[in-house]
């Protein structure tokens, strides 16, 4: 992919993540590429579509990243992102409170990650799981159609039964991003999932998941995962983040 096309793809991902609206050449030329004409941008968008990185949901509409487009963005374009100092401080304070209380740690962790990511979070150790943020997840525009709403809600009701399937896909200590149809959980192919398994000092394994649209903020959610994993390395957990376009 040419450098200019990479920049256009990155701008489309950024704009679509923020708006959930298909992105057109006029938006790109007016907001991201003041030195490029709409015609030049349209030509590059057509090439990206031909290569399978974008698709056009409706005639005369703008473009949306495909699974392949998101995969290229995550692997080739996305920069690592550190949590802000305020986010780090908030996590430290809340996690220290949880450790001090040592009460319902998994549920409190799910609530914290949900509040920071704006998505559904699921945490658990062994066979005990907690979730928080289902309402926030299903309020995303992607799930306004009742069929899609029901499909996603039903699939996530049984996430605890899919833990073994998820763990077979990743190595201990690895942070892995599943996008769209790569997702090991059936019924949520319109999601992305970041997974980072590990075990506690006592040898226990757990699970933590954040679930949202594929247009999730991958860099931020990945940094949340890494920070949480580092902070809780002596506690419970496997970390997972899930998203939707």
C-alpha cells in the first residue's frame, strides 16, 4: 500500500470510529488532507476498495473499513499508546481499593474497565464470571436493528462457555486482537476482541474482556489491557477486549 493510501485509510478509521458514519472524500479533503483534491482522494479510496480494505455500504455513500482494513491498520499503521496520567491515576486508585477490600474483585474490575472503555467488560477466574456495561454496548448505532441486537446479546450471554475456545487461540502472555470474522466466539462477527491471558502468582487463570464496536479505539483499549495486566499480575485474570465496527 502506498504511503498516501495508508494515511487515507488511517483517517477513515479515525473518522468512522468517532462518528459511526460512512466517510466521504469531501470530509477527508476538508478535515484531514487540505492539500489534496476530492478527486485524488476518491481515486485512492477506489484503490483501497478494490484491494478489499474499504467498502461502500450504499450507492453514493462514503466508505467504511472492512475487517481487512482494520487488520492492516492495527498491524501496519497504529502506534502504541500510553494511558494518560489521569487514567493511570484513576486505575491505580480504584485497583488499590479493590485489593484492600479483596471483595468481588472480578466484578469491580469489570466495572472499572467498562467505565474507561465505554464498552462491555467481562471478568472472571475459573468458572465465575461478571459483566458490566451491556447497556452501553448495545446502545451503539451498530445494534439498533433488533435482529443484530438480539444476536449479539444472546451470544454474549454464553461467553463463559467460550473461554476454552478463546484460550486455544492465544499464548500465555500474548496480547492478541481478533477482528470481525476472526472472532472465536460465534454470533459476534461484527465485533473485535483483544485478548491477553496470564496467570496469577498462585497459578490461577482468569478472564477479562472489553466488548464494543469494530470501530473501537484499538490503541487505547490495548493500553488499558496492558496496564491492567501489569497491575494485576499478582491477582486473578486473563484479559480480553471485544469490539464492533
